[in-house]
C-alpha cells in the first residue's frame, strides 16, 4: 500500500514491494504500549485473529461464522461447496502450470535437502489432493442438511494425520 501511495503521489517513479504471510509468527498487539500504560487494564490483541481470521466488517466475528451465515442464507450444500473448492484448486494449479501469473513471481533460490533449489511457483495448490480432501474432511459439527464450512474448503488448513 505504501508503494502504491508513493507512486500515485509522484514521490517515486519505481518501487519494489513484496509480502509474505506467516500466521505462526503473528504477534500479539498492545495498542498504546509505546506511550506507556498508566493505570488500569490494557487489552492485548492476537494479530492472527484480528488481521487474518476475523471478519473485516464485523469485529470479533470469526470468518467461519461469516461462512456459516452465508451457507444458511444462500442454502449452499456440502457438495456445492466441495465442487467450488475443487474447481478453484484446479484453476490455481492450471494458472501455475500455464504461467498465467509468472510475471508476478520472482524465482527464489533456497537451500534444499539435496542442495540449492529454485522456487518459482505457488506451492500450495500442488499440496492438496482433492479426492482425499473430500473423503477425509467430515463437516465440523453439522450434517448435510445443515452444512458447515469445513477443512476441505480451506486450502491452507493443516491436515490431521490419520
């Protein structure tokens, strides 16, 4: 966002911007801590929840709750949700394979187990087996009559070992 603002303002002609996500390393936040707390209680926020897992428009509401409300409102079935997730995964794989977003990805060389290796594509779509996801991901708490967003529809959810 800073690069965008600087380019639009004319402060810079060229900017390099990058980003990454690591929910594991998301910190806890202490608003106003730099100025020092004086007297009374203070609130600590979990940045992973605040910036990643909460509905941006309804503070304190988990994305899963938003998803459940959407399912209830529009009557999506489990099969429809799975079909959408699988189609999305296939599109992501195809885009990686046909180079649709190659102009957005700069290969990075990392040290691998068997020497240097180049990372030049989004790895996540290739880590999922859509058939296995459908078999191994039962609804979280509800039945088919009242489907609930599940791990099968979450491309980055960690898998439970069987």
